[in-house]
């Protein structure tokens, strides 16, 4: 999608042809959106709808489900690649800005390279200059050099500092949380980045290390860290991937949290920080780990506990909530997912992901969804939302189609909204496609409905209703293979009905205000 802000820029784009002002590539599926319409209020009456099909929201207390904490992406071990991208500010605007995905969760990493594997010294080195230019020779030359046991370790650390600083200054509603792939290797059973586990005799030191990182980042960068995860994919089988890892059993993780980490958080004044628990690699592993943990260790239940899993090697039909977490009203997050096996930059791929996003929210009851790599170069996997040039420094980028279907959720579902029940009711004359998926959300007087029409043959029109209330206004945002986030105001008919059209193979988000609805 091009950043075209006026007819003058449109003319210039048509004249220049290939490249655009933000350094992104020219893709054939690009839709140049209409200027943002500031006034969303009704401005006319339309003809009476002919459709009798209805999509109806229900917003009574008995119809309400999970609170939405937000949507985000990770950078972690790819923090250096966006740092060394010439258009890095533009990329971040496309991820966190209101004109982009409007993400509000950032996932970072507590890197193993903070520890010198030879001396054992631990240093966060927060006084380093992270405001270097993307093409600074001191970082670009000999780019893949080893730093404390990790390739590009220094660039990753500096890149993450730059990312956090930029987001904190420009995007004030973003929540930061950090995960650990591997603790300092001197404390591990095998003394290596990959595999092994944390020796119990170092649980005290590890808890202090995690909070030392929190204090260092908060003091230097002026942030309040929202959440802390002392692990990433703690399953023994996950270490077969070859990257930095550390296994944690149900007993090991719970014992560390209850005896060491949580007391250290309280001691250091971080008792209100969220503890992200689990983050297992496959959803079924997360379900087992979290349910067993909460059953065996009920003391884990706490107002600041969030349970999380990753969705690798998981089919949509196997996405279910964590039963024990729901019993205790513990928020559930999906904190990492992408296509780690194949790369497709196609609209069918984007629609496949739209179905998955829907399933985690509407069937898994997730309060948050965090995509894996916001931006990085990829050649054989579908890990990113934004593709960066492989060369160093990167000089161009583009958005892959799944970026837009993710945006149909991230841009319009507000933090602290509640997911609510919604029905798609066909009539004798107007049938919905069998493939249609619908979810709905409400926050105070703002409603949002996301319709994922996976039918490649059927488009349809439908009335939109909310049980027991009237609309103040309505608008839709539509993404297909040919248009992205296309805006349309939906005015009422004389009788007050409102109808929308949903194209085949599309995602349509309906949002607006309702009348006389009190804030919760």
C-alpha cells in the first residue's frame, strides 16, 4: 500500500511508476485509499435494503466474553534488521501508527548475549549509542560477527533499544513485554545456548537477573514494562530447532515463579507487572502445560498472571481455550505465530490467516494476539508482515497480503473491548456462504464486527443489527485481493435499516457508535 497523501502525490506516483516515497515496492494489489473521512456521522438516507439476511450482535451481560488486551508483533532476534533499514521509521509507522496496523503490544527479548560466556560477567550496557544511522559502518561492516556467543548480538541489543525508545516516544499506548529464549549459559545444565535447563541452584540469580533487566530498561528508556516472560517455548522438543532455548517442566516453572520470581518482583516494586506464563511452542503443548500447572499449583493464580501459548503445527480446529485459566478468569494470549515452513505472498494466504485470527479470538477466547516477526527479510518462510530487503542496509520494503487481513482486526478492535455474541441469520431468500465467520466486540459506545468470507464464489448483502439498541453511525473497511482497508460510510434507510455488502473472498470490518449506551 502506498503512502499517497494528496492528488499531487498520486500524479507524481503515476509519473514515476516503479517506486514510491516510502521505499516500498510497487505491488499489483496496491489500493490507494480515499482520504481519511473525519466526519463519520450519517449524512443522508439510502434506499430500503432488499436483503433479509441479518448479522445481529448481542451485548447483554450474558453475551459478553473475554476482554481484549490488544494486538502486536515481535522483533526479538530480528531487532537488528529493522534497525539497519534505511526506512526504519516508515516501517514502524506501518506497524504501530494509526494509518498502519495500530499495534499496541511489543514483544522483545532478554538476550543471552548480555552474559559474557567466557568471563560470566552480565552487562546490559544501557549507555551505548543506539541512535546510529542504519548504514553506520561500525555496525554494517563484518555484520555477522559473534558477540557474546550470538551472531549479530550487539546489533540486536542496540536495535531493540532503538525500537523501544522510538515506540515509547511516538506511540504512547503500546504495552511492552519481554521473553527469554535462553538464560545466561553459565547457569544452564549443558552450558550451551541450545537445549538444557536452568540449574535449580541458580533460580535466585536468575530471578534477580530478570528484574535487573527490567530496572535497566525502565530507568534508561523511561518505560513501564507491562509483562515479563522468563521463557520461550520451554518444551524439550522445541530445542530441536537449533536456536537458543531452555526447557522448563511444569514443576520447574511453577517452583521458580512461586519461590523466587514472584517474591523478587514484589521486593523490587514490580508486583503490578504481568507475568506471562507458558509460551509453549505448539498449542496442544500449551493447553497441557497450563492446565496441569494451574491444577497442581493453584497458588499461581494471581490478578497479574497471563497464560500464553504459540500456535506452531496447530490446525484451526484444534484451537481451544485453556480450561483451567477460564475457571479463574485468567487472560489468555497467543504470543507467537507465523508460517515457519513455507512462504506465500498471496491473497489466499492472507485469507487463511484471517480464518486463524478469527479462530483464536472467537473460539480460543484470546485476549491478545501477537504475530511473530513484524518486519524482517524472509526467503523461504512466511514469518513476517513486512518484507525487508535482504541486502545491508535494507533500502526498500513492502507489505505482504496477510498484513492487511491482520489489520482488519488490529486497527478496529479497541483495547479493553469485550468480545460479544453475534449471529449470522440467513433467510429463505438470502443465504450466507457456509464459509462465513463472524466475531463481534464492544467498548462503551463503540462496536466492531469482523466478517471473514472465505468463499471464493459467493458475495452477499446483509442487514447489521445490535439487539436492543440503535446505531448512531456505521462504516465498513474492506480488504480483497484488489482493495485494502477500503472505507465506506453506511447511512440508514428511511426505516432505520443498515445493510452492507461483503465481497467474495474478503474480510470486512464494520464499526461505529451506538446511541445512548453508557460506558462500563
